[in-house]
C-alpha cells in the first residue's frame, strides 16, 4: 500500500501516471531510461505503452511482459532454457500444447520512483520491472536491431 507525502497511487487502467521524476537506481541515470508517461491498459488487455523522455515510444503486450518477468525465478528458468526476456517458453519435445489463459495483470502499481510491478492472472507477482529494464527489452524493431548489433 502506498502512503505518505511521496506516495503515488496504483497505476490504474487507461490512465497515464506521472513518471517525470522516476529514475532507476539500478543503472546510471539516463534520459533514455526515464519515462515521460506510462499507460497500462488493464481493461482492454492490450498491454502497456511508455513514452520515454528522449522521444522513443515502447509498446509491450502483456504476454511479452509476463514472459520477460525479471524476478529471480523467471530469470533462472530463462537462463536454463536459453530464452531471451519476452520470448515465450518452448514446449518440451513431444509435449502437447495445453490451454493457458492469456497473460493479463489483475493489477499494476508503481514501485518507488523507478519501476512497476504487476499482479498477474496466473498468481505471479514477484517481478519488479525497472524503467531501465523495460527500456533494455523494448520490443520495437529499432531496439531489437540495436541489441543484435551489440
């Protein structure tokens, strides 16, 4: 629960939150890692949009965000399987695909001034998505091409 003078309300559906002063303590402060606005579309289930202070815009589907969860458990699973953040898990050889509801957050809330956390419909809620992490895993073609170059 957020309280106190610096508290920010939970990020709500179809609204932008004021992220002007949010910076990640996890990386060197950079204008590229600072969001100008954040919009989480909980009701429509379409995902999250971030406009960064440097003018870049990122759009994330909820499925991508769930598959990119930065928590220790998800990071460990991805490292063992060789998946990149946002890449869906591969089926085991010979396994039949099972029905799984689409990933969708039940709620979203700001974490300090540097991140967002989702409570997912599968019960997972451990990942804290810093602004720096979200910028690093931006799924747009320009950012994907840049990651391949480095």
